[in-house]
């Protein structure tokens, strides 16, 4: 029986779905479950003492300002710091190019608000970030997909997809969520060239770019686009909107992300954000700035790389020892995730039910494919569990896979 409320919801709610990951986390909160499901940073590397000191300094020295309303664009010293740090990686921007958001998820949402009309096509990798699909579904987006391999989006298939007339291209070039793979330098250049040729802008989502554990740093899409245009202007005016976050380098509870874009795009995003929350929490921004300045953020990121890199190594070694030969997986050079592929006849959702009985969890890969497929894939997180839990959890997962293989009649 329908309730009266069901006749009141806006039509767009018919396209809204609960996050498969958020729903799964409800089952993994039990303390006896080893969870590789969420993209959760390790709480043991959160800089609690530094935050405690920063909060005290902010309240003692800037309390009235930090507890007051602020500008929609964000706390100017924080935007200036982001601009300085960006220049070290080759992104020539000013604070005019920067908008502080309530997490990078809000950035995805307000980008949908200003760019997507119902029926617009968005070109994405397949698989791609689940929360971006979720954010843009509500605006009526349709998705065009380009397959991936170990070098990221396969640009050999890109031109055909561009002929379908997408509104923009969405890409996670560094240690992609969910696969963990990185877009090669050659393909980055090709992506920029084709996007320019077809007049299609690029949204570059880069939450993990600083979390590299091996290999050489690759310039971001926005840097390469700036070099491609080379107009000499100090304020970036190119074809890329760049997103990043403090969630993976400081703490996700801050809900602080940022957008780098041409000034005219920032102005339109500001208007959209004003209708959502007026501005990102002033106190959070000021505290994040206080914690980050003086070189602490760089030192802390080095610690995160050390901890997560070691956990990645433990997981990969355990998979080498325990996983059956019928399973394949990626070898991420950074980030938080790796991607497993089961035999084509297996369903990762069924496997998850067996794994929950063995007190271990992962995320089935199917929801990351916006146009379907991927039933035999799974995303595994290595940042949140400690090395002992990783060893035990991979053993449990391998036993569940072996049980399924033994019972399967092909």
C-alpha cells in the first residue's frame, strides 16, 4: 500500500538509489567482521593531537571569525595554500580558481547541478566511481562508457564514444576508484587532444594523487591541459575541472574538498553551492589550514604513504599465496583499492553472502558499471585494516572463493 508521501516526491527521485557501499557498511560494522568494503582511511593515522592543538589555537586566537558565517568561495588562506601546493605540481592557479566544498562529493553534485540536463550523456570509464554515478543519476544523466585496462581508460575506444556527443568526460587518472589502475602518460595526452578536438570538457577527479607508493609521479590532466594551451595567463582558463579532497590526507570527517576550474566556472559553482549550504563550515576550514601549514601536511602524507604502502604489499603477498589461479587482480601503485576479477560464471554478490558468513566483506563490482556488467568483479580496500587483519581476511576470502569454485558446474 502506498503512503500519501509517495505521491509528493519529485520525479527525479525515481532515479535515486541508495549507495551499494553505504548499505553494505551496515553489515560490516560488527566488530568481528574484517571489512575490505569501504574506502575508509586508517583511523590510526589520523593526526588527532595536531587537530586538538589547532582547535585550541583557532578558538583562542580566531574564535569569533571561525564560528561565524563566511564566504561561499571558502577561507582565503586555505585557498591560497591550495594554490601554492598546486603550483608545485605544475598547476598555475590563483585563489580565483579555487572553490572549497563540503567534501568532493558535494563538488560532484553541484557540477551535476550546473552542467547536466535530463538526457545529457556523460562519458565515463567502466567501471567508474559509484558515488559519481549516484550523484548524476538524479539529474537525469545517461552514461557512455569506455573500457579500461591496466593503463587506465582505453583511449583507442575514446573517439567513437566522443562521437555520441557527451556533455563532459569524467576520469579518475590516479589509482582509480574502484580498480586502482593509473592512466598512462601517453593516454593522458591523447585524452586531452581528443577532448579538445571534439570540444568536450574534462572533469578530473583526483582524491588519491598524493598517495603514490611506487613509480614516478605523472602530471595531472589539468597540468597537461595547461601546457597544451600555454596561453601564459596566470589564472587557469582551460578545458579541465579538477577535484580533490582532504578526506584521504587529513580526515574524512572534516568534509573538505575543493574544485579548481576557470573563474567563470567557479562563479557558476558558487551560485549552485549557495543554494545548497551557503558555504562550507568555517571552523573546519580554519582548523584544516592551521593543521596543514608549516609543512605538517607534507610530513603527514609521507607517513600515510608508508603505512598504506606496507598494507598494500601485505595484501598483494597474501593474495599471491592464497588466491586460486582462476582469480586475477590489479597491482595498484597507490591509492586505497585493488580490483579482482573472478571467473566469468561467478557472481560476486553471491560470493559476498558466503564471505559475510566467514566474517569478511568486500564490495561487488557490478554497481561500478553504469551501463551494466561486471558481475564477476569485486573491489577490495587495503587502507583500513591492519596487516594482521589483512592476512586473515584474505585467507577467509580465498576459502570462500575456493568453496564456490568447487561447487561450480560449468
